[in-house]
């Protein structure tokens, strides 16, 4: 079976391939821009994106959307995380959080999979906290200001460990479980 991973980031394709290759699923990169609607829910962004992609005649694919939801900022940047990163960046988030006691936040990743005419949508989460300053050189985006364990930022941990504990890693594991439990994929012979 072959699934198209619709993304502008080829690294995501490799991540999906590693998680599914023992199931005989081959991941193929497809760069196909689609509109990401502005809404408050990641699942709605993914669902609408899937509808648009299907309207272009594409089947058997995976898309995802992620966001950092900060409780003290009423969920901001949330579904606007990419925009927030481009406009105010980590320094802007840290300025907004100056003097704020509640530093709790959650990274969320919603994955939509069109497979054999079925729609499967899962959301993985990684709860944590916003640090007082940027730390680490690994990762990207909000990684230097987010900690899952109050010790190390996501930019201070290795890729392998991050993939196990991160919102995306959790979402990929949930998708895999769901596809197996519904008999849509199975172990490679």
C-alpha cells in the first residue's frame, strides 16, 4: 500500500515511513498546496484540508496540522502557530508571558488520513510548560521555549527521544494503532 504525505517538509515523510514500514506501507512525498482555513480547532483545519485535497482527485493520503496552545494566553498561538512564529516568534511569546505564573501549555498534532475511501482523524498531545528563555539548538519553531519535563526544552533533546514523547510522535502512534485496529493495514509479510 502507498500513502501520499502531503507536506512541504520532506522530513515528515521520513518520519511517517519509519513508523509504518513494518506494516508494508510506502510513504510518498506530494507537495500539493491547499488552503488552511482559519478556525479555532485543529481537527476542523485538517477535515477541510482533506475535503479540498479530495476535490483535486487525490486519494490515499496523510495531512497534518500542529499548534502550541498556551493556557495563560487563552490557547494562543494555537491554530495560528505558524503565523505566530513568523510574526512575533519565540521572543514575542516570551514577552507575552513575562510575569505570568501559569506557564502550562500543550503541543497538539492532528493527523488526517484518507485510506481506501475512509477518513481517519487522530490528535496527539504533549503537555508541558513555557520556559522563561530560549534554550537549546535542536528542533525548530517553539522547541527552544517548550519543556515537557520542566528540565529540558524540546531543543535540548535528541530527535529520537522527541519523536517518542512529542505531540507528533503521539499522533503518529495513534494513527498507526487505529489503522491496524480497523484492519486497514497489517504486518508486512
